[in-house]
C-alpha cells in the first residue's frame, strides 16, 4: 500500500471516527411534542418566594390582606398587543403571565398555533414575570404589594407600542405604589416601579423582579425541553461581563443557602448584567439598568417544584413626602441575532452571548454571520448554505490546491515507488528510507492529502451547531418538500420520495433511519463519486473499507438536520470538481468512469492459496 493511500485511509478513518463519536454522544434530538393551543384555565397558585433586600425574609411573606386579593381565574386582566406579541397581564400581582409570539408557529403544519412563551398560574406550565418591593426599615410585609395583591389600572387600556399602562396600589399607611409598563416593537418590556411616601417617617425598601417556571414533570424536566448535550437550556447569569450557564438539573442540586433560606446560588453583580431562563429558541431575561449594582439569584423550590431567577436592587430610602422610582427591563421573546445585537448596542451587557455559540464560538459566530448575510441577499436559506459552502471552499482553496497538487505528484511517482518496494523486498526500513528520499527529492508532502479533510471537521461541527441552535434556521424553507432545514429530510425511499400514494415512516423510528430521504442518498452518491477520482486500493481490506464508507455515512447522517446534509453534499461536489481540475492541470487524468466500472468487479484477494 503506497503512502498516498495510507494518508487517505488515515484521514477518512479519522473523519469517520470523529463523526461516529459525535453521533453516538450527541444523537439528533427528538423533536419536542407539539402542544395544542387551548383555552387556559387558571386558579390561585402558590406564592412565589424571593429574598428580601436584607435576606431576612421572603417576598412570599409580604402579601396583602385577604380583602385585596382575588383567585387568579377571577382577577381582571390587561391585554397586550404589539406587532410581534399578544397576550395579557394579570392585575393579581401585576404579573406579566400570558404571552404569545405572533411570528412563530409551533410547527410548519397548516393551521398550527403560534408559540406560547408565558402562561398564568394555574396552567399546566405556569411561566411568568413578577415585580415588587421587599420591605426594609420602617416597613412591614403588609405595607408592600405582594405576589397576589390586586392592583388597579390607573392609566391606559391595552399595553402596546407607544401605549404604556400604569398600575396603582395604595396601602392603609400612606404609601402609594405605581408600576408603569411599556413595550417596544420587538420583545423588550420596561417596568418602572415607584413608591410615594405620604407619611411623616422615612421608609426603606428594595425593588425586585422575578421569573418563575412551574410545571416540572415526574422526570424532573420541564415540558418541551430538547435535553440535547450541545444545547444549553436553563439559567443564564451575566455578572460583570462573565456568563454563567446553569442547567435545570444543576439548579435542582443547589445547596440550601442559609441567608436565602432556599436552594439557591447568589451572584453579587457590581457593574451590570442580567439573569433569566433560556430555552432552545426562546428566552426571558431580567435586565436592571446599565451598570447597576444588584443581587442576582437562581433558586429551586423543591416542595412547589418551581424554578426561579430574580434580581434584587439596593434598598431605596424614601423620605417623608418624597417619591422614588427605579426602571428595569424584561426581555421575553425569540433569540433573534439581529434583535439581540441591537439590544446589546443599546447597553445590555454582552447580550449576544445569550445565544448558545458553544465551545467553537470563534468559528460558529463568523459562520453564522456569513450565512445570515448571504441569506439577506438571496432570501433562501437552502441556497445560502450552498453559497456559504462555496465561500468556505474558496477560503480553503490555497490549502486544497497544495494538497491536490501533492496527490497528483504522488500519482506520478507511483512507478518509482513500486520500484523501491520491489528493490527493498521485505526490508521495510530500507523501503521507508527510500520513500523519504524520493519525497524530499520531488518536494512532495505525503501528509498534505489529510489537511483538507481534517479542516472540514471543526467547520462541520460548527455549522451543525449553527443550524441546530440559531432560530434563523428554525423552519427555514428551501424548496419542494424541504420546508424546514433544521429538521431531518422529510422524504423517504419507502414512498419513492412522495411519488407513491402512501406515507413514509414516522420520524424518530428505526424505519425512518433505514428508509432514508433523497438528501442522504445524494450525500452517499457524492462521497462515492469523490472516491472514484482514484483507483480502488489493491488490498481487499482497504477496498472493502472504501466501498462501505459512503453508504455508512449516508445512513449515519440521514437523521441530521437537512441543512447540514445540504452543506455536506455541496462540499463533496465542490471538492470533486476542484480535485479533478487540479489533478488534470498537473498532468494526471483521473479515470472516473473506469474506476466506477472496476469498482463493480470482484475485489482481488490478498492471499491466493
């Protein structure tokens, strides 16, 4: 076996091994069940707990009197309506607790409902934002509004862009609390909390914000989670420029914090940050003012099975006759790259890091940026992926050129290498020395053929991350049956890719892995044709490995996102063209048709006895 074939087998085997390990460790995730949108019934739920500014009590203890609360299903609501959001907030606690994303549907099926992000207490998976004041000096728990306090709508009717609303609540001791909520044209709410002190005594209290998630199942997971290794789902804390990601399972393992009196992890933020929950494509985030000092916390209430993130700002001192206020923001929406980047430009510290770029962020970020801009020009994500492949191959062309020139020269040296083998006989050391002298004399690097293949591995993984994580690829259409490039190929050999009058196998079944679609089939063919640029190895074992490799990859990658398979097909096609033209330019003419014909002949045996 010559060194060229050794290098090619080594590179191919290494690539196969890496992708096989990737496939085993990080199998394609099962799609989350599609929830049906139905009428939500509500009922009064457990009070959400959060620490006071002093850490000596809980906001859950600071509830208003029974006469000032109503069961959740009886509480008045204020509608939310913007170009991208619809929903409502409850005057019970002033919770922002019902939110739908107008631009996104739960599936590509006709008539599918839009995505629900937040839901009220009493629903199957309650998820909401709550604001309030933790009592300090001169104030008791009943002097501040609690999680179930019934607020009054003082100003506005429907919360919308340029249409804020103001809620008001007055206690019996001369304190008036107001909450003004506004929302922009995308996903950012602004919440201004104020307290007016009409008493003759100075009072102190700390403003807080809470995000709470109920509905943990018996398996300990929230519904709809992907639970995929390369994707972070859970808590995110940006504290003074450092991002901390905490999975839901790790939140459940928190130790009891003696100050917080709960399972908690606390972050003291000195110069700005944010905290919240992230899902695959959606996110809710509490964002104090830029540069603010605050306490951020992630908590788990094991008894009520509630995840909670919160921010508690420093205590405000309100003198007699004075009014104090503080403004914070709430992001609740889709993790769109352009939208999040704009908010970062407006002062939200490192907000772009809320997208899970992964360990290869130095590659995933520029790859996504390039893909995003190509799509902005073309307007079709499938063709944009092919355009991205062309650009990547152009960038790597100098390396590929050297590699393919070296391969062509290796072909020219075949007769001399065969002569060296015959002269050396069984003396392998002599043969290796002769080969090295020949390579040095002809200025050939036998390892050059490995480099283009090895370079593709991190690019492949990074593009896989981009396609899987970014919402811009979610339900992105190409043409015909390929209407979601983030999902596996929907076609199947079973019904001849839709031409026969019966359905293909159900996704995520063994039949779907066997009866693959047209894209994985094209992938296998493109890899097989790429092999035919060179004659099959004379060794039977090598020939068998080469013969099976394209078809193993075909089935192994068949369940991956179709956008990734499109990239691989395009990459193989461009590689074939480059290699063919470069090898011809160096005087070697690949006999592709002849190699195909010879491949159907019986493989020679290694031993004839």
